[in-house]
């Protein structure tokens, strides 16, 4: 059978504690008291009749200390069951004392066995116990009574559980979501949001908000893993939001660009762009890996973007597939040499260097000309990638080596896209960080609430 432990803040009046203990019937009571000669500790340790109830400024009733009056007997251990707080108005001391006591209790009890009543004590003591209870997911109680006279005693004083679900959700989201999203750690954010839905009793509005955030995080997680169709399946339902719409439209351009180069891919939705959006998508993905300090992954993505830039150009301008080159589409000056290199109709496949050398053979090709100008520098920096564990070597890539690689490759790719694009298209946006993402969820909830109430007006989020 589970044992129940009640933590209570002790203030000037003993009555709320008596009501709470008699209502909740704990097996053990932990008293949080202010120290000093005038502190509330006297209600726990005091001799004689230290507990007094006042009415209209006069003592109406007085009795023995709380452990004696409540008949705690051997269940009360004065060494273990009293937390003395020297300065009951110091938030740091109060919160630290309470959390320390809770951590000690959790070594022997489950959090489901702990309860907290924050009725008594100073405002700081009450606030600290309430905050700690929410942080450690402990049931929170308040002892109240209907009273026009705050000093009066009413017979219907009662202890009730306090609903903190809305506060819990806000505090938890504000604690973990900014950290995870600014690191683009979508799996961690998703796990926390799913845990909120499973473990926390939520009001309908809070549940909608968490689900909305969960959809956002899952969509960007799909996109971050190049599952563009999976991302679109979620984002398409959120396109009414203008902020999300800009990402949705960008994703449609990426999907069109990918379909143009990937014969095994069919875009779920598409908008014609400059055909290089899939390359831009890789650049942005590499930047997200840098934020996570995953420099080997970032370099691998930049290498793929460099390779893909040449592949898209060859496919778009000359209908040449680097995975299966048709010799009749090559410049005449190269056909004989390619046939010798790949005799007997052997399938011709081009790696990165060969792809750019082929572009150089098309004398007027802007990307081929750009490559001619930067060949030596690019080839030199590719050694960094080739020595990585994700390529052909075992050398971890440091932040400095990544920067050295990026400083050459990224400007080349960006200029190459600009030279090869017939018309200027908006740049793809980087994924959102936490503050605006949560605002979008709030925006959607406000809009839903208006629709449900029949109101017709514009909501804005600042």
C-alpha cells in the first residue's frame, strides 16, 4: 500500500494545516517553517499551547503544537520532518530548501505519493512550494474557505486540489522548447511534447496548443531528414497561417526541384522555381548541423550540395544524367575519349570532379567557367572532406576545418546558383527558432476560438 507524504508551509494560523491533514490523511507530514524566535517553528516545536486561532483580534482557541494536536505520534520525526528556513522572504533559500526536501523524499517515495499544500507561511514560502511541486509534478493543494472577513473562521473550510495544467504546460514549454528548437533538436522537442500529452492532464485549449506545436516540430523534423513529402503532409494543413505558408511554398519549390533531378521521386505538391532549390535546401541543412556542432555531417552535406549543383546544371542545360551519361549528348570533342574510357557500351557514371570537368567542356557554360577559376582551391579543400570518417578517412572534422571548407565551397555554390538561374527567386528561409514557432500555435488557437464563438475579426500576434 502506498504511503502518502504531505508537505505544508506553516504560517501564523494552524487551522489550514489541521484541515489539510484531516482531509488528506497523510502517513507523514513535512512542515516547512520559518526559523527564529518569532518564526512559525513554534507551532511545531513549542511547549504548552503555542497554536492559537484568532477572531476579531482576540484568541478564540489555543492548543498544543501541531504534531501533538494531530496525534502524529511516532509518525513524526523532528529531525527529518521539519524544514527550517532562516529567511522566509528569500526566494532562493525558500525554493532551494523545498526542492532539496523533495529530492530527498523522492529517494524513497514515488512522486505520486507526495502532496503539497501551500496555504500557510509567507508569500515567498507558499510560492516556492507551489513552484517546486509543479517542477517535480507533485499534486498541489490549497485550503480555503468562503469568508468576507479574512480573519474569520468558517466551519466549511476545505482542502482542494489545485489545477495547474495550464501553468504546467506553459512553464514546461517555455523551459524546453526554446532550447531544443534553437538547436534544431526536433526529436527531443517531439519527445517532450508527446510526454506532455501522455503524462499531464490538459485542458482542451492546452491540448490543442501542444498538438499544434507537435505538428510543427514533426513537419520540420521530416524536412530536416529530407522527407519532403512527410513534411508537406503536415504543413499543408497549416497553410492558412501566413508565416507557415511561406515555409510551405518554399517546400513546394524544393519538391519540384527534387523531382526534376530525382527520377524516383514524385512531388506531393510543387511550384516551379529555379531548379536549384534542392541545393539551397542542403546548404541550410548544413548550417543546422553546424549549430549542433556536427561538423562531419555539415561537411558531408556541403559536399553533396557541391556535387548536386553540377548534376542539376548538366540535367537542366544539357539533359545529361551523371548516373548514366548518353555519349551523343556530350560535346563532340569528348565523345571518343569517353567511349575509350567506357568501352562496350559500359554505363557511364560521373563523380563530382568529372561532372565539373564536363561542364568546362561546354565552352560557354557559366558554372564550368566558374569552376575553372576555383578548381585548385576547391580540390585542395576537398581533402578535408575526404579524410573524414563519413568519406574515406578517420579524421574528425573540427569547427576550424569546417569553416575552412565552408569558406571556399559555400560562396562557390551560391555564386553558381546565381549564374545558372534564369530568374531571381526568393531565397529559402532557414527553419524557425522557438519564439515565433510558439506564437504561430497561439495564433492558430486564437483563430480557432474566434471561429468557435462566431466572431469575425483579424487576430494578430506581436
